């Protein structure tokens, strides 16, 4: 058996909500938080999902997931609530399939105007080759 494979879940939140909830809009930071969490434990991020309101039984979630050796991680319960239609149904399905669900549990970053501007540029100019740096 190889290393534990992690599916990192981030919330797909519209750019229009940047001022109200920048962390939910900033999927890059959500995925980075999950990747850091996985590295600390010696796990490997195998997939990164960017979803909003997805049903617990959607094939995208379960594609290639191996019971007992894979797990789902999200930065927080709040992100799961945005990403999934029902966190309760999802966690019940995970339990039924023998797949763990974890949350990172670290504090979300505080966003100042400059950080919001970087997120805005990255998300509003993806086809222009801008990578957010």
C-alpha cells in the first residue's frame, strides 16, 4: 500500500463575493492550506477539487477514491458547507465507504486591501497569463 492520498476540497465562490468573504473566494489559499496539512502528516495530495454545492453522491468526488487509504480534507467546516450541498450526507457517505474526512482547523488568513487585489487580479485575468504573483 502506498502513501495516504488526499483529495483537497476548496470552495468555488464567485469573485463578486471577494469583499464579503475573501477566503472562500481565494481557492488557491484554501488548497495551499490543505497541501501544507497533508505534507505535515506525510500524505500526498492526489486531487484538488474546486466545487460549490456539489451533491454527496456526485461522481467527481468519488472518482478513484480508495476506501481505507484515501481521505478528503478541507480548510474548515465553513468551506465544506460552501463546497457541498450537504456536509452531513457527505460525511455519512464517507463513513459508509470507509473514507475519512478531515478539516485543517487553522485560522483563516486576514485579508487586507492588497491581498484582495492580488486575488482579484488572479481570478479576473486568467486567460491573460497572469498567475497571481
